[in-house]
């Protein structure tokens, strides 16, 4: 979207407490949201970098605006107001496209009828104009659908969703099966309008797996790297262990040493 309505009264009512810096940050985030028509990146560091937040105050303003006006989801930072406006915009565009297709089809049908009536000796051309609204909508929906790219790789957000909702699955191995299957599906059967939704349904329908769980979430990896500096023994734990916090993990690593020390004394 390169245009959206801006209600000054609603904006001032919701943002009267913001500083001038925070106002600027908020408007920049809204512009990015509408231009891309997608939620902001889940990684706040990426949001700061792409919006040139370099100073301490600028970064703090970005965090404050995100936490107060956006909702963190698996798809990214979501803004309810933006989502509603984008949805209305897409709905209006789709209706306009369907109306244009209907007008174009009727125009072609009338042109054909006039041509046939002007020459009674000519046979009618075997052509059936597409004037059914449902047929046009189905055709438009099919045009939006795409095939899974041949170089597709599992996005981190998709892997996190799988790990959170199906802890018994290995996201990387499921992704290999997912990719091999959909790349092998021929013709229009391999077209999907929403591949993220297809991935979620694929994970939900997977049977309980006994495969090794080698996937490591981003935050577990960060914890493991930090623990490797504090206590290498803790970092050797399996990735799929429920490591709650660094302090608890460090205490559990040091506890046997304290017990031995108590016995010796």
C-alpha cells in the first residue's frame, strides 16, 4: 500500500503521551507496515537497523513503541489497526479486479454477438465468455497461488511454530519431507495461496515421531553459547532439554561440586 487514511483525532488520542522522538519512530514503523503489507520483523535488532535507530534513545524509543502499539506473534510484530486497513484495501482491490473482469467479459460477449449477427452465413465461434462471478473469483484465486520454490529453506519463524506446537517433531526433518513432497506434486495440484498455513497443517497432521530432535531454537542457542563461556560442562547438554534459565542451569551444574565439598568437610 502506498496510501492509507490517517485519522488525526484517533492518532492524537492514542499517542498524546509520546515524545517527539517516539512520534517519529511510530510513524516510520506504520509506513513500513503499510508499504510491505506484512507484520514487522520479529527480531527487534533488525527493526532498529532497518529504521536507522543508532543511538541509545532511538533504540529505546523503538522498543517502547513496539511494546505499546504492536503485538509480538510468530509472524512478527502485528498492529491491529494496520491489519484491518490492509484487509479492507485488499478486499476492495479484489472486488475492483473482479468487476473489471466481468465488464471485460460482457464487452467481449457483446462484440461477438454483433459480429455474428452481421454475417448470418458465418458459423458461431465455439467460445463461451467467462461471465460467471464465481468462475472469475476462482480464476483470480488460482492466479494468486504459487508453487513451492525449488530452493526453499525452512524459515526460523516456521521452525519455531513447529517446535512450540509439536514438540515431538524435528522441524528440520519435517521440512525435508515437506519440500520433497510439494516439489513432486504435478501441475496445479502443487499450487498454494498460503504456504505458511500449508506448513502448519502439515505439522498438525504429522504422526508422533521417534526421530532424533537435533533442532536448536535461537534462544536455546544463545543460552548454550553463553553457558559455554561460564561452564563448558553445562553447554554439552542436549539441545532439546528444557533449559529454563542460565542461572538455574549453572546452579544445577555447580550443585554436585557443592555436595562433594560438603562431604569432604
